C-alpha cells in the first residue's frame, strides 16, 4: 500500500491556460474524491467517482472543470481557461466502499494561476 | 445539508498543557464524524473517527474526541500536548449513506509553545 499519490505537486500557469492533474488512488479502493482547499478554509468537495462512474458533482465544479476516471483506476482533473480564482490546493482522496468509510488523502496539487 | 463549525481558528498552548479543539456540526440526518490533522507541507491524515457505538473515541497518539448528539459536538482533546502536535486540525462529517463525501470545518491551527 503506497498511499494516494498526486502529480504534479505544484503547478504554476498563466491565466487562460489549461491544466491537468492526476491522482492515483490506493489500488483496491473503488471510490475516489476530489476536493479543493483555499487558504484559510477547509477542503470543499468537488466530485466523486465510484469505479469509473462519476456520480456527483458540486456546484463549485463549473463547466471549465472536467474529471475522468477511466477503467476505475487513476483519475484526472482538467481545468480549462484557468482563472486566478482557480488558485488553490487540489486534493484527491480514495476509500473502499463497505469498509470503515474513512478517506485517504493524497499530498495535493498546489495550483497557482498568474 | 450538513455543516461544520470550528469556532477557533488558532489555539496557542504551552507544551504539556491540555487542549480542546471545538467542533460543532449541523445535520438533519445521521452522520459519521472525523478529525484529520495536516502537518506543514503534508496531506491530511486521519486522527480519529466516530461511526457508532461508544461515544468516546481515541487515537494512538493520545488524542480523544467525544460525540455528543444532543449538543451536536465532536470536540477533540489531549491532556498533555507536545511540540510535535503543532499542526492544523480539521473536523469533518459525512452522511451515513450515499456518496460519503466529507463536509469540512475551516480548521483550527494548534500551535504548541515551548
């Protein structure tokens, strides 16, 4: 068990550019979550997958955001036409349905939009 | 909908003194409760959780939390803190069915002073 990994750890981009983040969950976990954390705030839920199906999206997830989880393994979160307000830490977590309901978090990807 | 309130944004305390970090929640349905800790430049780590049963839960490093349904609280306590406990602490709730997504509080920064 190597834990949840995220790549890259840091990303600096210019406003208007597209960015993509990757999350590799714990291998046997079938649930995967994306959260966003801004300075001084707790993480906020963005979206959730069970296996490859995206089952819920927050209103925070505008149409510039898209997430995928092909084959129920790793997941990607893409932000198109980035805005300065997208600057945040993007956290990925995974869990195993039917287990103890706790989520295991990755180290996060810190996005800075200049 | 659920919400979590952590009234104390920062708590300074001297080493070996006791500490209590407060967490109150609001929910019209049953919830699970969690405390996560975030050390500088690290991801969120589960500290302890309440799912059911005994309302007093303990972690391996001396923290404990008590679920109080009537007061809708899940305060975190430690009888004697160490410098190494300096971190940000997040309280979170999830519904007991469905997506199990977390709703986090805004966090409490615990600073242990020598």
